[in-house]
């Protein structure tokens, strides 16, 4: 497996995504609710929220502007 394939298999918690984007966990939840970030599993009580690496990468490539230093 190549490094990019392994990276594509990675999934992040809400807290990890918040830290990477420099925003609050609530902001990440809002991005999920808006459909700007996908999750691995449907959002239901008791099911952990995991954001796949390709979804996070897509958000960043689309010019995400929230968080410190993110404003354009």
C-alpha cells in the first residue's frame, strides 16, 4: 500500500478535525450538518463521529476559511 492509500484510510474524530482547522468542535459539527464534511457512519446517538481523510482534504482544497489565519 502506498502512503497516500494509507492516508485515505485514516479517519479523524471531531476534536482532531477541530484542532487541525483551528476551530471549535461545535464548528466541526456545523460543517458536518451543512454537508461540507462527510462522516463514515450516519449520525445517530451512540455512534462515534469519524471524518474520513478524503472529506477533510476536500474541505481544505475547496478553500475552507474558518479558523485562525483562514480568512481570505
